[in-house]
């Protein structure tokens, strides 16, 4: 299946997310092994992006995208209902 966003073809899921959001996914999620200074710089850049009028709706767009993924691919989450344990009686005495 091909994903084309704004005229660009996304090959991987992360490329699709990047094209859909207009920013690299790593900007929001971080990368393994980043230093404290790198994290601070990344978060500062993310804050700057959110103040840009073009990206003001980005938090809402992210929630909408996540909801669409959940709706379209519920099997990704492998959610199964858990059995409820049997209720125990609160009575401690025995009737005579």
C-alpha cells in the first residue's frame, strides 16, 4: 500500500507520520541516548514550532492522527478484556 502525503511518498510509518505532521517524529519523541543538553534544545525547538501560526493546530492534529490509527488498526494494541475477580463477601461471622 502506498502512502502519499502532499505529493510525497512515505515508505515507512515514521515517514508517513513526518509527512502528515510536517515535522520529524524525533522532535517530539526524542532519540535514544540523547544528552540532557540535546533534550533541552529539542524541547525548546518544539516549543518554538508550536508558537508558529502554521503549527498551532499540531496538538489537535496529533490527537486526531492517533485516534485514526487506533480506529483503523485496533489490532496494534492487542487489547483484551480482563476477567474480573469474584467478589468476596464482607461478612466475617457465621450465622447460627
